[in-house]
C-alpha cells in the first residue's frame, strides 16, 4: 500500500502544482488578493503532499520493500540504514522526486516570505514556479515513477546501491546541487514576473537578490562536495576533471555568480536591467541543461548511471518549453525597458560590467567545450573528439586571473565614479603581493612556475585590498559589504589553493613488497602489511603504511560482490598545509603492490574557499534591507 | 530600412537562437550522436574488452569467453519495441544451430529482462549484462537492437543496425558465416 500511496501523493502534488500555476497567473493578471492567497495555500499543499510522498519512498527503502522496482535496483538488505536513505536520491527516479520536492519547498518559501511584494509580481512568480514543477511532476508520475512495483517476480534481495555512491559526501552532494539548481527557478520566475508587469526596477532586484544568493550558496557547497568526493573516493587524487557532468554544475554556478553581481548594479543604480533579467532566465536554463546532461543518458561517465534513452527526450522537452517561454517573453518585452546609466567613469558599475563580461565569456567557453564533442561527432559522421582539461584550462585560468585583478579593486570602488587617487594604494598592495608570490616558491619547493606565481600574487592582492577595506570601514560596516568582502576573500583563498596545489604537489608511483619504503619530498612511506578484511557488504585488502615513523595510514582496495565492482579507497591524512595521499593499486605477480603516493599542498584551501563564498553569500543577504520594506517602496507600490 | 525598434527586438531575440543551438546539439546527442562509431570503423577490429555479469546466473564474463567460435552478438533490451519483433528471427537463427548466439542486455532492468526471456523464450547461449551502457559505447551502439558478427578469433566482421530480418540473415550474414569457415 505504501508505494501506491506515495504515487498517489505525487499525483496530488502535480494537481496542486497545476493549481498554483493557474491561481498564481490569474491572481497576478487580475490583481486579485483572493486568487494569490489561494495560490499561496496550494503551494503549501504541494509542499506537504510531496514531502509525504518522499517520506513514503524513504520508508520503502528502510523496509527493504524489494517489490518496488526502484528499491530493488538501488538497495540491499545489507546496506547500512543511512545509505538506504541516501539511496532514495541515488538514481534517476528518486532524484527527480527530490527535485520536485525541492521545487515545492522553494515555492512554499517564496509564497510565504514574499508577502510584502506587489500582488501581481507575487502571483506571477508563484504561477511560473507552479508551471515549472507542473512539468517536472508530469514527467515524474508518468515516465519516471519511483514507486513502480515489481510484481509478481519480487526479488528476495536488491542489487545494492552503486558502491561509489556509498559515501558521506554523496549523501548530501545531490540535495545541495538540486537546491541550487531549482533555486534559480525562483530567479527565472522573478524574471518572468518582472517582464510581465514591467516592474523591473531596483525594488524588484532587491526582492530577488536574497533568493539568488541562497541558491548560489547551495550550489557552491554542492559543487565543492562533488569535487571533494571525486578527490577521495575515486582514489587518484584528482579534484576537478572538466567532466561534462562537472561542467553541467559549473555553468549555472558561473551564470549565477554573474547574476548576483549584475543584480547589485540593478538594485543600486538601476543599471543593466535587461541584462539582469536575461541572466535570471539563462541561469535557470543552464540548470536545466545541467539536469539534462546528468540525467538523460547522453553521457557515459561516473555520474551518469543507467538510464534509458527515452526519458532524455522528455527532459529536453521541458528544457525547450521553459527556456523557450522565458526567452520569447524576454524578446517581446525587454526592448521596451530602459536602463539608466548616467556616468561612465571608473566606478563600481564598470567593475560589475567587467565581471559580467568575463563570467559570460567563461560560461560560453565552458558550454562550447562541453557541447563541442557531441556536435563534432554528428557533423563528421561519427568521428570522436575529446575536449580535455587543456582546452578548459587554456581559457578558464587566464580569464579567472584577469577577473581576480579587477576583483581586488571592488571594495575600493564607489558607485558613479571613484577618484583615481583612491586606487594609488593598490599599486603598493599589488607590489607587495607580487613580492611575496615571488619569494614563496623558493621557500616552498625550490621551483618556480609563472602561472602559479601570478595566481598567488593576485590571490594575495585580493586578500589585502579586502582586509584593508574592512578595517578601514570597521566603524560603519553593514552586512551587505561584509558579505561581499568575505565572499571575495573565499575566492582568493580558493584561487591560491588552486594555484599552489596544481603545481606544487608531488606524486610517486612504485611497487612495494612488505617492508619496502618510498621517499616522497623527504618523507618515507613504509608498507607494513596487507590484510584481507570482510565488511558488511564488501571485501577489502587493507594495507598499513607508516609515514615518517609517526603516522599510520590504511589505504584499501574494496570489492563489492553484489555489483561485482572494485573500488579504491585512498588513505588521506591532512597535515600542516598538505594532504598525504596514499593509494593502494593492484597486487603484482612477485608479491609486490602497486602504490601511488602523493602529497598535495593547500588542496583543502580550494574547498575551504568555496565554503567561505557560500557562507558569505548567505551572510550578505541577511542584510536588514532585504527583510523590511522601505518607505519609498511602500509609497511606490501598494499591495493591491 | 529596418527601424530601430525592430532592430532592438531582433537583438533581444538572439538568446532564443543561442538556446536553440544548444537544444539542437543536445537533441542530436540524445539521438545517439555521441555514441556512434561508424559501422565501417569497427569492422575487422577486435571486440572491445569488457568485464560484466551474465544475466541468468550473475557470473562474471569477459571478452575472452567469446573466443574459440564464431558468435552472433545481439544487443537487446526489454524496453525496446523493435527487439520484440526481432526476437522470432533470433530464435530461428539459434534453432538453426549454425552459430552461437550471444545477447547483450543493454541498459535494462534485470528483472524485466528475465521476464522477457521467460515470456518469449531464450535463444541466447548466454547474455551479457550492460547495465550502464559502457560496453554499448565501446561498440558504438546507436540503440537496441543491433547485431554483430564476431569470428572465432574475436574480430568483428559485420554489424547490423536495427532489427534483424530473415532477408538480412540470409542475404548478408549467412554468406559471411560461410566465408568464415
């Protein structure tokens, strides 16, 4: 009964989404308080029934109800309970149920937290969010039902969750990503509402900003977790592969970052209105492209697990309808909007423009690199081409370095115009940062790389100018400014981390017999023993390494018999400023073991920086002015 | 002369073109564009190496088990409609006992696949499970059904895209098998 009830609730959710869609748009169109109120009620109903449906799927997993196809395919009696819960979103059907639940949650939040915005905008935003979830729920209940039964041939046991997904980071990585992806639907909907009402002004930007910041913060955490997961779970020490699926999450992240910045200019100066609303639409479109790339079966990669091809077409249809509707509306309405830009000097507006130009170029190059292989094969009738990290690095790194330079000027710049002498100190800062960056490599490693040095110098430059501005203004700080500065500091930390770890890391491969040792950058790694151990749902060979006589680490090779899969569990030990990273390879014929030992400098700064950016984004939108309605707004718009 | 307003309108319509191109590329990718290896590029190449479980008993198998005799390798799935009509032809071929027939169960649910074989009969000596389609990528599979002829040394001699018919079997594959001997 439980699975049927779950499916029924999902159908109720779909009906509720239809209700939100109709009552929201109608209420917005007619300025009707009653209809918008109905929409708010239905948004709550949608949230409650989808959450219940989701809980019922969790219950099916916890009960080992293998008569449910999705449970049989993704769980097993031996699976620990927490993986049984995370298995709910471990594959296609369940992850879409999660998607729709997240969408319903955002809708519910917007319905209740945005009571102070004009009635028509509120109605249209809810209607648009209802429309999006209506499409996804239609897909879920017809073509992607997680509650589908497997009768009469119910298996006694399930085929287990993919071992690569049996991991802590992977429990929270997909929900974080989805909260981010779907959060941009709020930006999309505000864009639609702004275009429909014509009220694309600074108040509109101020209402939208917190939602974008929250969505972007979650997406940042999701991407960082994914990278961290790849780093320790895939077992070879890579943390970013320019895999199409990684790019799929990076695209809306970059576009979202651009949106955050252009919204600042729209709010404060009424500038770039058209561009901001276009970005709001495109960011969510890129989220949909991302969801499509991961879930359509178009790619075969570590992320894209068994899906059948038909569903991709439906997802592509949703992408076409949603982004098409948004962009057609944009084409029809945006040309009537006017932005005001009174002054073109060295100003914060200009820096934000530079930010947006650079980020847009980055989005375009990453998108091109991701789609190119697909198009290439079609045009050349099946010749394969692979776009590797060289292409991406060749564009991404220089653009990010230029971006960092202008970023460092951000806290000094002022709206409208900034006197040039304000920037004088910057030259001193830049000189100092460059000096440190030049000396540091000799201290670190006795080797020198131009790229890394530029990266470190610019990272330090950003750190210094922002800390300096924070100290200077400590008497009159507001959260918006503090959030911006901390986010930029996070960026600088991540930048330095990337620059250092990409170059100053060591990797040595060797074959070791028991008792042998390897030296890596002055530390000895001795293989003490290899033991076979038997865990709940896997077998493992566990090696014991003693590092420098003090630290003991245990890398493993695991075999999961139910799925016949072999995984490598690297042993990772963070010490000051670096990670020791030991991977156990294959046993060789002569009793030796393949071993890879790596030392990764400052690798943790990459994720730490990302985390800081996420926290800062939330901090910035906790500013008072986003919570209360200013008197000016009140006089400008009455609620009805 | 195009008026300024119209020009502005056209400019604002450009993003539609952009997203249109993206959707177009994704659509051709979905159709199999990125999985395709042109049939001719596979002929006379060794069958790709793989390791995967068998459908019935879940035992691991690999490309080496294919060696030793010529094989007709049929890619099928329970969700594939054309496979159902093709199945009778495959059964006839297997009953003919001229060549060993091996299945590749492509991106399918194990239980559905087993049901399918129970319902329609099992002509395969064994069936290789390709759950996530990786073997399919190596083989350049457009979509099920597809059929490969592999000689006793493990080299691909022929590939047919789409459902096998008696005509294809008698006109194209049988002569090739006779050549192999």
